[in-house]
């Protein structure tokens, strides 16, 4: 199964072309923060119906901490939201579909990344 990064979900919404897969709870947050308050609950409900939602549970937190330490040791951190999304993919053995090339750096740590243009 695939886990879609926020950029991919936004693209799906704009193009009205959806795929079966999962999203991180962080993707829901990132999308909803740009939606007017009166539309938020409707959009949230639609996202939750369209995709499986991966929570921030102990599996994700554990993977996040490992990935964070690897990147910190390299001196090349990525934003926490992105790292949590990547940790969600790794924790649940999902392929992370994204348009963000920064995620490619995580392949060597076991994150399955598919980069779309």
C-alpha cells in the first residue's frame, strides 16, 4: 500500500484524480490549516473517508526518533512534519509517494520512497 505525502494529496484534490492509499494524520493537519473554519470539518471527513489514516502512535514515534538521530548525525535535518510522515511510512511498511526530493535522503534508512514529478 502507498502513503501519500501532503503534496500528492493536494495534487489529487486539484486534479480530482484519487488513488487508494493512506495518509498521515500530519497530512490532514497540513491540509486543514489552509482551509477556512467553516469548511474544515467537511474536508476532514472527506479525507478520512478517502484514505486510511496513520496515527502518531508508538510505532511512528519510535521510527521518527531513529530517523531523526540518523539525520542529526549527518547534520542534515528535514522538517519535523516531513520526518513524521516518513516515519509513518516506515513504521507501517508503506511506500511513501511524494514530490519532495528531500525524502530521497531517507531511502538509505529503509524508507521506501517514490518520487513523482
